[in-house]
């Protein structure tokens, strides 16, 4: 089932911290993470919430579980709008503290995590990423294209009207971000039917995939959709979208906003559509955002972000641009 990739936990009230830890523990257990790793995950959550309590008034933790081809992992992302850090690397050294504590928190989280990154700017805040794998030996990824996703349900909803899905073979990677009209269960039904059609359509073309999905979700409330493919042989992206899914192609120097067609998949789509192509040597990354994310994104706000995991960039976009009154999605893919 296609749904939110992450659950948001408000970490601004100390009285709820034990409940956050219990819920993350439960979700990790259901995801198949082994018991020893879950114990370490508990310690990471305790350190994350403690830091948010000390240094921020509006902390948030995003938690996602990923099957990873049978080698599941948990992703935790701590987000705050606190004072930030002038020297994040120094703050991860044991014994360094600005609040007269032992100063072991960040160092402990780093040691317990299989992947750990910290991004911070003075006056902007801090993002902490921790991934814990059930089997640490399965951490390494050699894929030509790296994908990271953050999909969060509208506050108060139990299911997401946004959904991300992809398929991959030896010739291409193809991914889809869909936003069902409205939110809640009916929007989720629309994106799941779109995902089912996406998975069975045999051809590469994003445009033809959209046409096929359109014919298969006419009994739903419909969705706006963008589909992006990457051809491994040609080293090119191909994209086609209908409705207000924002798609941006960017590279070290250039960026370009992809223009979608007007319409609603499942209700009305243009008769004439074409795939738009972008060479990977010029645009090595693509970002898709649903309309739960404000689209006036200035990448210059995130200096040195190219050094960090794509989930850190996705979290920074979410932090600064999430509307918090709709389902929210940020998908980023990068050619190595």
C-alpha cells in the first residue's frame, strides 16, 4: 500500500517524550528490525528528544521505516528552528557542550547509527539524520541513481493523500509522485489505484504511463501526478506531469523548473502531451514536491548541502516550506 513514508512527532513537550519513544519502538518492531538494534534505536530517540528539549522550542522528529529489499531500516530525522551551530563537527566531539552537560549526546547518536549526519546553520536551526539497519552489513548502496523521499500526512489524518512509488529494471528507473484530490482515505485510494496502474504498465515513457493511469483511475476522485524516468544507457531524465506537482531539475550550475500540463488524471487530461528530456551531465538531480510544499525554494539557502545525504536536503525543504495544512511530499533523486 502506498502511504506516508514518515510519521511526524512533535517534540516540543517533554511529557510526551516517553510516548514518542514507545511508538517508534513499536513501529520499528513491526518493520522487522532486530531487538538489539531497536534497543540502540531507543537510545538514539532519547538523545534526540533531549537535545530538542534543551535547544529548541519547536522540535519535530520524522520517523520512517523502509523495507530495503528485505533488509529493513529505520530513518529518524530531527528538525528544529533553534539557534543552530557555528561548528557542527566540533559539537559531535564527546565532552563538548554549550549547556554544561556531559556533551555525549551527538557522539552517542553517531556511534549507534549506521548512517549519521548533522546539518546546521547559526540562526536557522539544525537537522539530524540517523539511520539504523536491522543488518548493518546491508548499508552499502551501489545504485547509479539514489532516491530519498519524505511524505507526511496532513496533521490529524491517519493516511496520506500523497504517494511515491518507483520501478526499476536494467534499462531504466521510473518514479511517480501522485497527489490525490483533497486528503484522507479517498485521496489515498486514488493514489493507490494510480500506483497499481503504474506498476503494471510495461513501457518507459512517462507520458504514455500517465495516459494508462488516467484510464485506470476514472472511478476515483482523481489525482495530479508527475512521472520522471532515468534511462541508464542514454544518461537522460524524461519527465511528464499533469497538475500541480512541482518538478525541478538541477545540477552544479543550472536548474530548470519542469512545466506540467493542466488537468486531473482520471478526469481530464490533454490530448497532446510529450516527454521532456534533460541530460544528466547538466542536471544530475531532480526534485518533486506536492502542493503541500511551498515552491519558492532557494537552494542558495543551503550552503554545502551537496556534501550531505539527500534526506537532509529533503528535510531542509520540508522544514522551510511545508504548509502543514495538507499532505506534504519532497522526493529527490540524484545520479551518482
